[in-house]
């Protein structure tokens, strides 16, 4: 049965999930876009519901993908209704409701020689999503968000990550909890700060490592700077005194990849 009314209860519930308060209350989030949804499904995540409008599909092959999804998970809506529930311009007709991916800190699984990203107080969802995309590409074990200002279920986190939210382990924790966990696991704590004298290419990343980054305006707090085993800086020669935090993270993580290869 196709939903045609914007007043439908299920449609109103979807719209409510645009608000962080509702996401935190329900533990649910929205994933929009065919590519992002397919990545989530491929990771083994199971959607609560998938809303679709065939009138907005951009590729005939998507119809075949639709048939592979269990019927009880599919909800068809009109193009008009879908354009209301979509948060992107020019939507492609795919939107799903998922449980927000999240693990306890002590449930994170680490590889033999792990690399973990720790972000402190990152505010912009797009930056958090871009960091996840880098983490997926580089094979990072997990991304830990300390004192987060952006929540994992924010639609822009999903969008910027291209679905990597479902392929990289994520969790929230306090600074103290994360520091204790990193010490317990034996990870070298590497703090990125412009005030460091050691270039990031001169640090040793061949062992178990946690890359810790802070906000662009404030940087890392003293708690992290004092706890760090190593402080590194990314050389900059222009007039702007800081890189976007997601770009800085990518540089540091791929130095880890370079050294380990």
C-alpha cells in the first residue's frame, strides 16, 4: 500500500527524526540515498523500514535492488511525500530508518596493530562524516568521539561519510574514560597541535596508535596535550593558521598507512 498523505503517522515520525532530541530519545536515525543504504545493508545492518519512491529512482537497476529487500521492510510513498521526508535536494527515492550504530568503549574490537582516531569536541557533522570516510578507506579500527557536539545519527554525518558510519566502529566516551581505555590497550597517544615542534612525518606510527584531534578553533584541551606520548604538528606555510580537522586527520592517518607499508 502506497502512502500518499503527508499527515500519515509514519511520515510524521520520520520528520521528527531530523531533530537530535528525537534521535536520542528513540535511538533511531535516517539514512538517505541509494549508495549509503546499500553500504549499510552490506555491512550487515538491518533497517527498521525502507521508504522509497520508484518515480525518483535514477537507475533501472535500483528496481532489482528493491526486490532483494524483504517486503515487510519496504514502504512505498509518492514522489510528493518522499520529497517532503528527504533532507537532500534532488533526492533519489531511497530513505531508511536504522538503529544508530554505537558500541560501548569496552566492546570495540582492535586489530593486532590498531590505529584509532579520537576526536575531541568536533562540532560540524560534515567533518565527523569525512573523518569516518577516511577511517574506512585507511582501515582504521575505530573512531571515538569525546565530548561530542555532533551526534552519530545526524543526517550530515551519514551523508559526508558515504555510509562509512556503518563500516567503522564508533562510540562516545568522556576524555577520562577514553584515556584510561587507551592506556589499558597500550596505544601510543599522538596529539595533533600547531604548537608541537615535531613534524607528523617524523613521528613513529608503526606501533599501536591513537591519533587525537580537536576543534579547529580551540584545538585539544590541556587534558589531552598533557597525556599525549607524542605531540605532532602539520607544517603550514600560508596565512590561514589551521587546516580543516577532517583534512588534518586524513594526513595523519595516511602517514600511519605509509609507515606501516
